[in-house]
C-alpha cells in the first residue's frame, strides 16, 4: 500500500454527525473496535510484555545495581530510586506509541483498516478506540516496570514509596494518551515498516534518554540545562518522578497543564487526519 495522501478533505468512512455514533449501535461499535485492539496485544504477551520485562531487568541490573553502587545518591535518593520513574515513562510512552502506530500501519498495509473506515462509527470514535487501547498497553507495561523496580529495591534491602499518588496517576494517564495520539499520526504517515523504526529508535527513545531519565538536570552546565528544557520528555519524566519521590527539576503543575493541553491538541489532529483520509486513501 502506498499510503498516498488525498488532495482535499475527503471523508473516508464514518462521519462526525451525531447519528453516526449515537445510541446503542454506536457504543457497541466503539466497544467492539476497542476490544479488538486490546485483544490484539493481550493475546501476544511474548511480543508485547516479555521484551520490556527483559529489557528493564537488564536496565535495573546494570544501571541500578552494578553502576548504581558506584554512583553517589542524587538529591538524597539512591540511584535506582532516581531512575525508576524515568524507566517507567520510557516503557509507557514507547509501548503506547508503538501500539498505535503499528496497529494503524498494519491495518493499512493489509487493507483490513477498510472495515473500520466503512463502519458507521464517527472519526472521533475510531480515534479514541485506537488511542485508548494503545494507552492501556503503555500503562500496563509501565506497571510491569514499576513492579520489577520495586522487586530490585526489595532485593537491595530498601524500598520506594509513592509520595504523591495523584500526580503519578495524572502524569501517567497524560503521557500514555499523548504518545498513543502521536502513534496514530505515525501510523498514518508511515509508508513502510522502516518509517516506524525510525520514529521509535531515532526520535522517541533518544529524546527520552536525554530527558533526565538517568541524571538530574542539576548536574548539567547552564547551557546544556537550558537546551534540555526544550525537550518535552524532561517534563514527563520529572512529573512522574515528582509523584514518586516528591522531587522534580521542573515545576510539576505547569508541566501537567502543558502536557494535558498538548494531548488534547494531538488527539484533535488525529480526528482531523481521519476526517481528511490522510494516509488512508490511495
């Protein structure tokens, strides 16, 4: 499939008219699509849950135990405590993004997305089904990483609490929804599988690694600290870290407000792209 772009605002399957999704039939269609997308990754745990489990066991073993024992505490916290929130964010956003982008691109590639496009569901309902299912995968992976991190801390004879649970919940919901929304855009934009690899490996992950996962911004020079503040991942990582440790390099309330607004904007862009048929028509 070429993934060509339409010249104009062609509506491809569904509409945003109230009759499209109102009533029991509209809700049934939305639940059906959502259930299909959730089962798509739940039924393949070896592909969706096992890889991040193994990867994060290695992260905690190498960075938390081997190197962590040689690194002084950061802001009064052990190194493994400090990096845990960042690794949770990394796993959450990577999986939310990958799920949405792969699901939509795979549907385009194999042409079964046409069944969704010709359904009576509105574009809003279609986008929400993809976004919510992908965000759920991200949150599940984030929970798995948190459990692994707590297990390592317990083995090391220490532990970690959740200082501000509402912040943890709020930031985790926002960042998972945000990157699920970005994943929809990536899935519509990609013209082959290499595009998805480029987006994940050369854009998403580097931004996270330079987003304060393994270090505090306080150790940077003023110049590099200022540059780091342009990286949106800094605010996501520090927001979750604030929820766990009550410590952040940036104002958490302002970060949450900006990220929430960005999430709404990205999802609205997803809906508009579906309405225009971007990447969905030849």
